[in-house]
């Protein structure tokens, strides 16, 4: 099956809303959230797009159907399209990106960096978000390097790291040292992620903001002046609500 005739496993498509985190924070965006992931992070905030028990809720959508949904949501006006998941790198996105570019749309993808695809070079923004020790996942640094190589320095490439505690912070510094040419974005972790289908789950906002303050103090105290510390803006605005 070629990319042109491929289908994408979709958990949800929504927007336009603002990008809530990282290098594109605040930018109006349409989100394509894919279903399926090769990771299972302990604090995952999108289990509805990760756990196979929700597979029946995912839809195999032809490229044309995905694209028409994006166009309808955006009113036909070019907008940033975020490819997320799950791990969107395991889906065939080349044809969608090529079609969108012809119509003036831009594409950003966020992945943990476990699967490299040659179409990464077609992206406008590649966000690599390797998972720290608190996730209980193990980073394959060679795979992450392969993702950087696959992009061929064509898109903007950044590191985005979630930090819950001291071990995560040390991990983040180590990741930045491995990829000194990549801009680094740090965000405090949400230790009260919603359960699937439970978008009314309470958020410990005080705890998140205290972690944010601690992270700022760590970065400035260490004179780590190349790192940017940002919140999850969508959590501050809407808590754990989905599709916003």
C-alpha cells in the first residue's frame, strides 16, 4: 500500500484551538491525534489514543477523509496542523503533508523519537519529546538520533522534555547535552492526568504551579540559560478537558 492510498488510524481530529505547549505554544492549530503507541508512559494524559482497549473508538480514515476534515474545521484557511498521538510516527503521513503543503498548510509532529521516518524531512516542525525516568520508559538514544538524521535539518527541530522531579531534570540536561544544536523546551508534568473518557478529572493546579516554580528556580540557579520553561497552557485554561 502506498502513502497515497494509505489510511491513518485516527483517535480524534479537533480544532482550531491553540497549541498548548512547546515551541508553538499559543498558535492556532488543528490537531490530528492518531491511535496507537509503542510506549506506555506511567503518566500518559492521552490513554484514549494509546491503550488498545480503546481501539474500537479509533477509525481507519483514508487520507482524503482526513484532509477534508482538516479543511472543514479550518474553514479552508491554511493553519498549523499538529500530528500527535499516541505516537504519530507509526502512521503514514507523507501524502497528507504533501497535499496540505500544496494548499498552504503547515505541519508539526511530536514524537518520543522511537521511530524514524523519511517523511520527517517534509515537516515544518519536528518536536522530539524523549520520555524521562518518571515515565518508566527507556530511551533508545540511537533511535532518537535517527529521527534527527531523518529530518535532514529541513524542519525546525526542537527538544521538549517533561519534568516531574530531580531525576527527570538530570535526564533533561543530559538530553540537551546529547543534542546541543536543538532548542530545549521544558514543562512541568501534570501529575493528575485524566483517565480515558474522564475529562472532568480534577487537576491539582497548585501542585503543577509549584512544580513550575521549582523548575524555573532549577534552571536559573544552574545558569541553564538556553532552556525555555513553559507551562501546559491548555491545562491552565481548561484543566483535563479533551479536544480544546
